[in-house]
């Protein structure tokens, strides 16, 4: 069976995405104690979990072989909330701990067949794009051809959550897994790269075509790219109303009426439209500051906004539900967070605080989005393990 590491694992949603595809998690790492506790509930058989800071881990003692390393390193310094400190920041600088693991594996002849980095789309523009170019160059130097795609959870669950996936295939496997520019004729490389423009951001397409200049490396055409073959994105079939937990506790009538009174006419009209549609309707709302006043704004597109953590610099989304002419409101629940991430929610999680659960799920990945990316990007790598000798279970960690 193909084996993978889940670095910056959080509560294990990458593992939840990959295991049904035939991947086995042999090492997971995260040093956030609250996420560790939630991970242990979600994955009771979690002997592979390492709670140390990745910088303190000796890569030479990690389980071998490994076929894929997945990393969702902290995004704080790549976002506006982190003031765009980038890969030099305290949090997002953990990217270099990830490359340190790759470098050690490469030196020992155990480089994985593939790597996957998931992060916010701000990774592309952080520090004028130089953080992204530095990361691409670092992974190229470690022996990987790269593709990069942007996928939003909205194709899978009713959540607007665009994320960037940097996908690497080891050089010796790349010719069979990717379309490479040097192996392509008659414009095949360009056609392959432009064939699915919805998932390759403009900045990535420009880099692939050599149209951007890197402060470090001159023309970006010097980077080593490959194009993975992705089908069209699937169509979501679920509306936000279908993930609402109707059994959760709702605000009092007085608090709901106060919130409704603080909506601008446009947003009160949206609530009236929900009532007039009849049946069970639901939408999300945010509390905003507009012209010095606190107001509630309601979405009208049937999806939730991008889930945030309790410390993510943005207010928690509210649920606005209507049924039989009645309006109910409350904060979004952890169970709804899990559903919007396409994840299972275990009843045992009710023992944790709601703020901790919102942070844990809001800081995680959308499971079906990761599964879709991995299925189409890494199936060739996974199939290469079929002829490998069975691996023993005596590897050590240190």
C-alpha cells in the first residue's frame, strides 16, 4: 500500500481524504496540543502521531519508505491577518522545516515520489510573489517537477474556500505522470497547461510560460514545471440549508429580533425572500462594521463564506434559518463546520469547547477537495507501490 506523511496534520483531515484512495498514513505531526487531543479522538489508532515541533524531529528516524508527503504548513504569515510576513514569518516559516525533511530523505536515497502543499491563495502574492517563487525553486532543487492548481471547496460542499495546491512529482517519475515541456511537440505542453484555466491561477500560468521575473532567479521559465491531467471540476449538488443542524440551540426571539433590526434594508429583504420561498431555508451572515455601526450582512448564494478559526481575525459566521414563517439565528456550530469541510463529526467531540472545535475544523482542509486533487495528481505514484515488497512495521521515530 502507498504510504504518506501528514505534516502539520491538525486534526487529520488530509488523512481522512487520502485513506479511501488506498494511502496509509505512517507518520503525522502537529505540535498544537488542542489539535492533538482532537486528532486522538478522531483517529483512535494514532500511533503514527508525533506531537513535537517538526524542527526538533530527526528526519533520519522517520518511517521508510514514504511515497507522498502532504503539508499544510501554517498560513498566518501569508495572509492579511498575519501582515504578509511570508516565509520569513514565525508561523509560515515552518515551510523550511518541511523542506528539511525532504532534503534528508533525498540525501539518504528515500525521497518520496510526490509532495503536496495546501495553503491559502495569498501564498501566490505574498511578498510580491517572491515567497511562492522561493518555494518553487526550493522544491525544484530537491528533485521535484511542479504543478500548481487552485481548487475551491465550493465544488464539493457549500463553502467558498479557495486553496492553492502545489503538487510535486519526483523527477524520475515525472515523464510518465505529467506533460513536460521538453518532451512535448506541436504546442502540446501549452495546450495541456491552458486546457483547464479555471484551476491554474494566472500567476502560475505566467510563470509556466516564462512571463514573470523572479528577484532571485531571473526569468521564471527556468523553473521546472510539469502539467498534471485534471478533468473538469465537479458540480456541487448540496445547498447550505442541507448542512444546517436544526437541533442546535438557537438565540432567543429577543436577540434574533435585535439582530434583524441591525440589518440594512437589502439584507432584511433577503431574509424576507427566504420566508416567502417556504420550506426550510438557510443562509449565513457576518457581523460587520459599516460607517461606524455594527450590522449583520446575509449571503444570498446558497453557500457559506470561508470558515475561519476562532483566532483568525474575522467574526464567526452566523446561521440564519427560516421555516413556517419563523426566523432563527445563532452562531455556526462545530458540527456544521465539519459538514462544510466534508468531514465526519464524532459525538465524542462534544467534550471539547466550541471555540476549540471551530478553530480545529476552520484551520483544516476540505476533505473531498483534497481527495479530488490527490486522486488525479498522484494515482500514478500510488500504483507504483503495487510491486514493492511488503514493508515491516518496526520503523522508529526520533
